[in-house]
C-alpha cells in the first residue's frame, strides 16, 4: 500500500479480532477505511496476520494467517532491499489441504 493510503498504529491495544470485533469496527469508522490488516503474536497464536474487510463499518469477513518462524524471511535477508515500482504483491498458500 502506498503511504498516503495507509496508516500504521503503534500503540499496543488488547484486540482479539475473532472474539470481539467492536474495536476493529471502531478503527474502521474512525479512519474511514474498509480494509484492515492486523498483526499479532501471543502464546496461543504466535505470529499471525488477520485480514479484515468491512462494509458500512460492519465486519464482512476475516482471514487469519499464521507465519512459520522457521521459513519466514525478512526484507533484509533478500539480495535487493528495494522493491521495484510496479511490483504487485503475491501470496503463496503452500501446505496440505484440510
């Protein structure tokens, strides 16, 4: 996302997206946004990213992804640290089907 179209919050709030969505809907309404990306890490669910989609400031759907700590690579581990202009994001879902 471009910097002008995204906001990053640094304050650690006790948010549990699948238990209570009121805090995420509040952030959606306050910032007038329809897409929310929430990252968290705790003992029960370590290293998770939650994608949230809202309509009319009500939660439509949420997807939670878990990052594997052994195979995760940060941007500093790549040969080039700069991302070329025009590159589109890619998500790869590798694993066994449930």
